C-alpha cells in the first residue's frame, strides 16, 4: 500500500499548514477503509490571509499585458502536462481518491492544460477595445478585471472544471482563491500547487477544508469581487445569498437533467451505442451534463434498448486503477444512496430495472461505493429517476411518438443545462435543438467526450447563471468600462 499523501494550503506564494494545524482524511471509494491522504483543513483566518494576498497581488497582475499573462499560462500548461511520470503519478492518486478510471483522470489533467493554452490564445482578441465614433462623443469601450475571484469546484470533475474557470480568470487579469471539494482534494491541490508556484506570489491561493467552516468566509469576504461556483442547486442558492451581502456578482454552474432525443431517422450504426453509453455513464454517471433522460421514437425503442443494453453489459466494474476496468465506484456514500434509492423506488413501482455490467471482483464491489450501470425501461415521468438529477450510473429510457411530444418532455424540467438530438438529418436535429431549453446541445453525441470548449457553457433555469468556457468564459471575469471624450479627441 502507498503512503498517504499530505497536501497543504497555498497562500501568498508559499505552501502552508492550516493556521490551527488541522487536516482531514480522504479515503479510497473503491476500498473505503484505505486512507489515500490528508488535506489541510483551512480556517477562516487562512481565508482572510489568502484573500488579502490575492488582493495585494492584483494590481501588478492586472497591469501585465495579455501577451505576458498568456505566456505565463502557456508555461503552466506545459508544466502540468509534459512530465509524463509526474502526470501518471498524479492521475493514479486522483483515481485512488476519486474512484474514476485512470483514463478519465488522465483526460482531466490534459483538459486542464488545454484550457490554459486556449485562454492564452485569446490574447489578441482580448486586447482589442471597441471604439464608437458617434455624436455626441467618441467612446472607448474597454474591459477591466474584477479583482479577487473566488473559484469553487465540486468533486466530480475537479480539474476539468477548474479548466473552465481558472485560466480564464487569470487571463482576464484577476487573482484567485480556489476551493477544491473535500471529496477530491489531493490531486487537484497538488496540481494547483504546481500552477501557483509558476506565478507571482498571491496570484493563485489554495484553500482546502470543510465548506461549513470556510465556505461563507470565502464567498462573503468583502475583498472578493467575483464568485464562480460549480456545484449543487442548494449550495448555489446559498452562495448567491452570501455573495448578495456585498453585491458580489456570481456565475453559478449547477445541476442538470439532460434529455437526449433519438429521432425516427437516427443513425445507430458504427459506434453510436458506445457514444450513447459514454454520454450517460462516463465517470460513473457523475457528470453535470451527462445524458440523464433518453427519449426514443417508438419505432426505434426496442432497437435502442437492446443496443444500449449490450454495450452497457460489456462494461467492467471495479478498481479504476486496473486497466481492464471501464467503470469505477461512485465517489461517496451519499451519492450512492441517491442512486440506490432511485432504483428501489422504480422497482417498488413495478418498473423493469436492469442492472448490468461485469463484476470480476465481487468482494471489492461489496465493500466499495459501487453501483452497476442500470437502465430503467419505459420509466414513468413521475419517478425520481426521471424528475431528479441522478448523478450516478442509471438511465431512464422512454418512448415518444412525435417530435413535438419529445420536445415538450425534454423541456418539462427544472433544469436546462445540456441536451442532445440524434438524427441522420443534421438540419432537422439542429432545428429541434434550437427549441430545447438548454445552454448547450450536442448532435449525435452528448457529454464531455464530445464537448467543444470554444462555445460558452452553462444553463437555463435552475442549471445556473452565466457561462464558462470559450471567449465568453474569459470576459465574464471582467467588467465593461466606457471612456468618453469630445468627438475626434480619442486616438
Ligand atoms: P456541492 O454543491 O455540495 O459542492 C460544490 C462545492 O461547493 C464543493 O467544493 C463544496 O465544498 C463547496 N461548498 C459547499 N458549501 C459551500 C459554501 N457555503 N460556500 C462555498 N462553497 C461551498 O456539490 P457537489 O460537490 O456534491 O457536486 C455535485 C453537484 O454539482 C451536482 O448537483 C452537479 O450537477 C453539480 N455540478 C454542476 C456542474 C456544472 O457545470 N453545471 C459540473 C459538475 C457538478 P465541499 O465539497 O468541501 O463541501
């Protein structure tokens, strides 16, 4: 067994223990008795020091040009992705603390690097101000960074989600205080340390610890000028309330209950069922924009159920470190219970609930937070598995008769994050996607493996406020500033 890893806070250019010396344990979800490491448990005093350090570092960082910040971001991208031995060690640690398979932890690390490069590539576009020459004055419309940005990430995809906000915040000229989730803090914190070390002191500060102890202290700190939060609706609502005390603007990326619509003419040849599988079950289904409700034209319903069932049943459930494993455990007992309760409810109401997949090590399966990938056939719309976000390896499949009916079913939901339309006719699919209440739509795919980080990402309704990713994801970290003078006087 490997020795437990210990991670520290990072404040004002130095790795540091919590002010009271506290730390907390993180266990392996595949073997809940196995201690993977300990993370520093920050205190409100640590929060205050970190925010003040970020505030002090802000003027110098903000005054660097975009090209200079971009060059530093490229250096960061190289440092976190190019040493393959270090990347592999971090990915293995990440799998052990999180549960997800090694291929996905590698993917998260490389995604984070790509987003640093992508943000750096916006340098020229960001540097362009808009000039309006029109009576009564000439006006320059410029943008400026907001100041200290608080970045909060959940446990499910902590590094990839950091990639949706950290490089963008830095490129925009902000300094940051980052809070990883207690449920997956070690590899994200080590990665963040690598990043922080390459930047001037105070630009990136890292606070791990219990959200109930430090969460409000971060969000409500008077020197925090922007909050970018990814997590659940309930905590997002609370974060918005705390931020409101200082009129601090927020971006909230919250939950989703994404619908996928398989039309009568869908092309289900080739790897289509593998794409459907990944859409719903990647990361053991613990993805905000996983496919969570699958509506299939009645003429194709049996074909989709059979095809998906075959692919799902071939998956190997086990320890994410093993090369043969294609699905790891869920991250924590609380989330596992959400899914097992949904299964119990669907069964109690007489539904056809099919638990699939191969389990080579039943003893491990019994001790870890495992759940086989599960299909609920022709699920009633009142079931929790249809109405609520599952955030786990379970997918309800329902038939529809007309596209208008499918659209109404897709939109009859509290969330509006992502969606997908599956059709051989791309124009038809795009026309239907335009009518779905969602911030992001996929055609013939769904989820992170098909995401294009160039487009802004976020949701309608309870899925949140604002957008991450892309150019829009950078300028959200800035505010507009108009400078006006007499006609003809501005260069
Ligand atoms: P939570 O809302 O429980 O936690 C999210 C983050 O907020 C964690 O880092 C948590 O810390 C922190 N937090 C909790 N309380 C506070 C507070 N008072 N102030 C500041 N931060 C706080 O979500 P989960 O981590 O359980 O993630 C799952 C949820 O996230 C799902 O609902 C999912 O849909 C959503 N999500 C949304 C995404 C999107 O892009 N729309 C992407 C990924 C997930 P700690 O963990 O230490 O308690």
